C-alpha cells in the first residue's frame, strides 16, 4: 500500500523553473557571466549549490553563499508578479490529505525558496513534514532527502510514493527504495524513459490521486 506522498517542489508543486532561470541568470550577469538556461539544465534537482555553482563554473566563477541569497531575493520579487501554482496543485494536495495520506515536501532548494513557494501557493502548514536541501548531507541523486522525509513521516520507504519532475529526483527515489512517479513538466516522457525509466509517468499532478487509488485497490 502507498501511505505517504513525498513531493519535490519546483516543477511539481510550482511552475517555477523559468523564474528560477531568470533570477539566476540575472545574478550571474551581475557578476560578469553571460549565462543561459542551458547552463543550469544538468543541475536541475541537485540543490541550489550545485545548480548555481555548476552554471557559474561554466563561466569561470566559483559558488559562494551570496549567489543563493541574491538569486532568491530576485526570485521572490518575480514570484510576487506571477501565479506559480500548477492548475491542480492545491486540489491534489488537499484531496490526498483528505484521503488520509501522509504528505511531505522534499526539495533540493533551500529553506528560503521553499518558504517563498509554499506561501505563494497557500499551502503553508498543510504538509506533515518539510525537508530542504540544506537539511541533508548528500543531495539528489543520493537518497538522503527522501529517506529523511519518510523518517519524519514514520512511513517505511516501500510505502512511499515520490513525485518528481527531474531525472536526479527519480534516481534519488529509486535509490531510497520508494515508488516513483515522474511528471512531464520539465522533461518529456521519452527523455524520462530513456534516462531514468520511472515506475509511473503522469502528465498532470492530479493523476497522482487516481494512481494511488488504483494501486492501493490492486494491492490492498
């Protein structure tokens, strides 16, 4: 039975990737780097240090903490001007909670960005556990973040479903021994299958509700 759902955040609960690119590119531009979106793509889902530092390294810069601070300041201003929740984000989370599942957010982003996003979509206080990239030693694709989330929920790994958009995240879920579902919000179905072969692939977040219902009916 699936008794808990562990959500990645960016690209799963919130449509934030383009705003993150914009904020990060502007931050690096202020440091003299002519960065572009493609510089960041290999580091999606690996945490802000890898994400910003990896792109910076392509332009001869080294990561420092001020990169995260400035990026999230810019990001917060952009979020205030946009609706970042996917169409069915709130509906899905509340339905799963109503159905009695334990819920966690496990994001490679840091606490600042997690709080910005949860406030923006009105889901503060809804989740049973929150884990960010600074809470663990090894970020995705290592399993640490999902194992910590399951531990906080008190649910065995094999009774957890991870919902991800990123290849690194699916690899982390598999390494943790958890069920995994990939959304096609960041990578195509074909890219996901070729790279990480998720257990489930969904085009919309609300598909998770029906997926769990069908799985638990079959295995209950």
